[in-house]
């Protein structure tokens, strides 16, 4: 990377830290904290949350007909998602140690904390768990694919890439053959990781 790109990357990192600080302020305003990795609300907030919970029977009986009709299609996706999860996890377990690529920690991507929200009924909690799994899994898979690409083909595309993964920023420029060969040589000589 050149100096300007390094400078911009550092600025982005500083902005990310600032964003995380603002999110922490918002959490404090909503009066919850994390204890042993679990969100804990004040009793008064929990009581108010329970008051705002929609009864399950009301929730189901007042669902839009199209929502009810499309629900099986949505929930059927669990089959390919679980298959993807298994396949990618096996791939990483077998291949990453062989290539010396640091493994992706699955638990950092699959987070199921919404079930602790008292204002959600059972079906809403199930829906939240499903969405957490699907989106967390896709992020986990993307990180594994990104690390694989960084190892095998760390070259930027000629066209602008929508939603590039974290490693993409450090890829060599499209058409810079010397930088590519140097990068591949660096990868071959880096120490193996877990």
C-alpha cells in the first residue's frame, strides 16, 4: 500500500473506534451493561420491556397473510445454511492449518443475545435467532473466504468492488505484477499460525 492509502486506513480505524465509543454511550443511555458476556438491564427497564411484549397469540393471529405464506420459504433456508456452515467449518479446519492461515473464530460471528430481551415474545425470539444465525454465518463465511483470497490471490479487481472484505484493502493493485510476486513471496515465508 502507498502512504496515502495507509493514512486513509488509519483514519477509518480511528473513525471505527469513535463509532464504537458512541455505541457504548447509547448502551449506557438504555441502561444496560455486559456481565460475563451477557447484557444485563436494570429491573425497572426489564419491567417496562415486559409491559411492551406483544402476546404470542395476538402476534400470530394478526400476522399479514403474505407473511404467513412466505414463512416456510424463509425457514427452509436453514437447510442450506447449516450445510454451508458445516462445509466451510470443515474446509477451514482442514486447509487453514496447512496454509498457515489464522483460523476464524466462529463464536465472534454467531451471537445469540437477543433472546434475553424481555419485550420479545417466543416467536420474535426465534426469528431473531434465525436472523442472527444467517447473518452471522454469512459474515463468518465471508471472513474465511477473505482470508483464503488474501492467501491465494491478493490482487484488487480492476472494477470497483461493492462491499469488499477487510483483507481487500491490503491487496496489491490490479496489474502490478512486481507487487504481486513480492506479496506471494512474503506469504510463502511468513510463519505458520494456528
